[in-house]
């Protein structure tokens, strides 16, 4: 079992192993021991050589040697001639296969961060903002006007509150995709929408095509089902049609997952021509398209946005559009949706009912009141985003002038190319300086983007200033030590 032959993979699993206090070798030993206890490292897993892991973590070889020695003394690992160092003690009970795949997923570190973030760490794995103040007014209106009728209801609505399904249908119709409430399923955020659609479309062993780079959460969702992922290259206009044609010709693809509007992590806006090409090519090959529009309200410039891919779908095409209010309003308002054919919505409704019997009605009632205000909410967010983008890029030009990026069309982050070093190594050094970033390896495990990192720019100015200061110190340490 050589799952961690790549030392960078183990470094990613360890996350913020080297960001605490005390000797580095003790921090590393504690992190490896915790990974065994959490089921991230399993009995028999072979660990990288001391030299390779030291390079991935950007520490001395002696640090790794001492950490392995301490773990051998505790009986956590064992070393045999010709077999290297392996995890020794099996867990009392190994988790199920799907759980193991999720525990090792690319976004697992970000999930763990919500529960236990070290004091003083600035985590830039996600671009979270405070909730919009207008949510409070909507809640008050729901309590005063909607609550009596809601309390008289049975409380279960697996496909969604009728008022919200109508609002979502109206929203998509305004985008250029004529929609009825029967073509809408309400979900608990976009993450659940992706999970339900994956269960509908993807069998174990199937191939899913995704943009390269892409959002780590989609990798985890598809991989947990046992799917194989194939990347499709992008350019400044979005997914490349010629590359998609090659992928569809070479593989039997079960689904194509794309983020056409302000793609995560690059911030690219797919052109109208490309959207039509994607719809046509997918239809020709009988491949369902899953378009994630969750970032469609995360603007950094005012201007027109092409209609969703579903608007260009030829007769017989299968396009499932995902949306959410989280980026426009607040991550804590966990309301998303799927817009698809009535047949797909019926099947997704069964999956949704099996998952949770329906998203909470009070949350849906708030969303139903706020969705018609989405244009005004987006305009307000755009003004703030522009200011913070300008602040962040000015800081980077001053403190990290050799970093390069393309100004994003939208979204919440910069996709930065580093000057000749691995972003995963920088991420390890940055943790020791108190800042956490997402390296390119997590957006495409093939290694195509190892010299890139995703850096959100939506933080309030003082916090962004401190984060860039710490990143500059980490970059300086990395280049000095590499040079020596």
C-alpha cells in the first residue's frame, strides 16, 4: 500500500502540522500520530523517505528522522529492511470506503479547519464574509407574515417550499432559461446539490470530466463515489472546445462538471460562444452537463453575463444547473437548488428525501423573500469586491512583485502563478508564519498547477494586509533556504 509515495500528498493530509509551538520534530510526530488516530493514515501505509518528506515540508531531514524515531518508540510506525517505514497499529475499526475517500479528500483540511483552527492562524482556504444585514429584515417579515402558515404545514417538503421553487423558476427564466417550479429542487446549499446530482449520474468506476483546474469539493464528491476524473484544459474564455472534443472522443464520460460563470479558482467567465459549444458537444455525445452557477453573484466588475449553458441546450440535451444564495448573502444561509428536467427533478427528489426529508422551511422562507432582490444585493457586493480586489493586488505588487496573476472576471479569489517554486511547499512554510493558503495541487492532482495558489481577496483590509505580510515572510524564507 503506497498511497503516500508522493510526499506532497502526505504533506497535504497533515495540513497545519508544522504551525504550532515546540520542536518541529515533536509537532510532526504529533501530527502523524493524529492522522493515524483519525483514520487518515491506515495500517500498512508506507510513509515517504525521510529525505523526500523533509523536502515536501521544507524542514531538515534530521527533523523527519527524529519524528519517525519517536513514532517507532510509541509503536505507531515500524521500519523493516527493504520495506521502509509503515503505519504499524491498525485502528479498532476502519471506516467504510466512502468515508475513507472523503477523509483523504482534497477539501478535508478545509473542513477540519472549521472545527479546530489554531489561535492566530489566518486561513485563506475560503473567502467567507459576514451575512448581509438585510437577512435580519427578511427574518422579521417571515416571523410576522409567513410563520403562522408554515406552522400549519406538515413541515416536510423534500422538493422545496413552493414559494421558493417559484422564485427560483422566475430567477432562471429571467436568465434566459424558461423554467417552471416542477423543474426546481431546493437543496441545503450547493454542496448538497453536487452530492445529489452525483448520485443521480455517476456509478462507481464511471468517468467524470471536469475543468482543469477545478474546485476541490467536486473532486471529493465524485471520488467518494469511486469515479475517475479527467481534466479538460481552459483558457481565458473558459473550457476549451477542442480539448473537450478530444476528451469526449477518448472516454466514455458519465457527466461533465463545469463552472461557467466566475470559475473557481481562476475567476474566468466562459464566453457565450464556448457555452454554446459545450452544450452542443455534450449533446452530441449524450453526456449530461452539470453547470455550477454558485459564483454567478460574485462579481468584481459590472457588465453583462452570458445566459447559462442550459439556455443553449439543443433538444434532447441534459443540463442540470446548480445555484445558491450563499455567495450573495451569507454562507450560513444554506439554501441552494438544482434546475433540471422534470424527470431528473423527480429522481433527485427521492434522493433528497432519503438524505434529510427537506431543507429547513424557515431558511427557505427567508430565501424566497430575498431571491427577488438578488440584483440589488449583487450590485452592493460588486462595489465592495472591487475595492478589496484593488487593495489586495496593490499589496501583492508591493510585497511580492514576482507573483503573477490575471485580474479575474469575477469570483472571490486570485489565481496566482509563483516564480519557480512549488505552491505546496510554500503552503507548508506559510503555515509556520501563521497563514494558510490553497496550493494548486488541490485543484488538479495531476500536477499541472503545482506552481499556482488560490488567494481570496475579499477579506477586510487590515486582515488582508497582515496575511500578505506573512506570505511575503514565508516566500522570503523559502527562497533564502532554497538558495542556500
